[in-house]
C-alpha cells in the first residue's frame, strides 16, 4: 500500500527495475489516477516504452480520458499510441 502524495508514488515507481511488474494500491483514487497518468505519459513520451495498464476501479474510457487530459502541460495522443501498440489497457473485474 502506497501512502502519500503523487510525488511520493512517482518516486517509489522510479525505484523499480526495468521490466519489473508493479501493483500500486492507494486509498485516494484521485491521487492514484494522477500518479498513473503522469507515470504513463512519462514512459510513453519521454522513454518511448510500452505501457500496460490494468485498472480495477476505473473504466477504459476513464483511463483514456485521464491520459488524454493535460495534467502536466503535455497532452498525449492516446489513439496514436494505441494504434502503434505502445499503450495497452485491459479492464480487470475484481473478484472480491
């Protein structure tokens, strides 16, 4: 469970190794959404990496909207990345 701000989450994610799978759990969905959006944008745009998102509490449309909106002065063309294959997302239905 990650606690703290968006910056705290991003710092923890930056400590992961390339290719390592990460599950991020946070009590505030808005903080988690912003952190995931910034992290994804950074890795798609700056690092030219492939990103797979598996949201549990958000719809695919909401994830696309979060990524498309400018929350750090960079807009991301989600349709282009999806077509190119560098951004994939699958909705995961919780079994709890």
